[in-house]
């Protein structure tokens, strides 16, 4: 007679029973008999609602995918002779990317005789790194690559932390609804 070790719907051990008895118990309880450890001797089976089990597993996987964050590498380009206002605008873009939890690849493009002055590009990149230090850190130091000089800035906060913080703020603002003004009677 083939036998199985049976586990009840709440995780309690029923014991070693014949397969026919296990199937009868499952039918009486309106549950499914699911083999959970086929390699064990005797095999382990559990009484459960398999449809509900699959649904809950799908929901867990969906939540895991939602909480997973893929960091994007954003790119921003500078010229060596950049106007202070343009620098401020591009610095604002870098700050926005870092706040969102993305990495930023900063590139300075050199033209003509500018290529003979890489130290000026190095100074510009270091200035940018210092300006956004509270939001991000330097992941790869500035290095010359032909006509370009590149540096990668990484966010100080992970993307998941940033996203969870934004969700929490949104929930707080939704629950803190403004109080209605009281009606006063003019007498």
C-alpha cells in the first residue's frame, strides 16, 4: 500500500496514512491534496486550497516586483566654457536625477584647443560633485576618454528608499485632509 505523511490545513501533523484515506480527507474538507516533498520517504502531502495558495504566491511575486527598483544611468553633457546660468540649470537636472535615486553620468565635451586643458574639465567636475554632495557621491572619478571626460555620480539613497519615502508622504498628505471651516451665524 502506498502511504504518505499527511500535514493538515493549519500545518498540524496528521501522521502517515494511506493515499486513499488522504484523498478522502481532502474531499471531505473540500480541499486539495498537494504533494510538497516528493523525495521524502514517505512522500509528504498537505491539505490546502491550491487555488488560494497559487493566488497568494502570485500576489507575493507581484509585490516583490513592485518594490524592486531598477536604477537608471542618466547622462548629462557639459561644455568646458559653460555659462553660470546654464551650469545652474544642468546642476538642477543632476540633483533631480539623484533625488529620484538614479545614477548620473556627467560628460564634458572638449573641442579643438580645449583638449589641451583637461585640468579645467577636472575642476568643473569636482565643483559639480561638491555642489551635489548632499544628494550623491562620486562612483567613478573623472577620467579622460578621447575628446570627452566622464564621471559617474551615484545617489546617497537607494531608489527603493526614495520610492517608499514618496509613497509615505503621499499617504500622509491624503490622510491629513483640511478641516472644514465652521459656519458662523450672523445675528
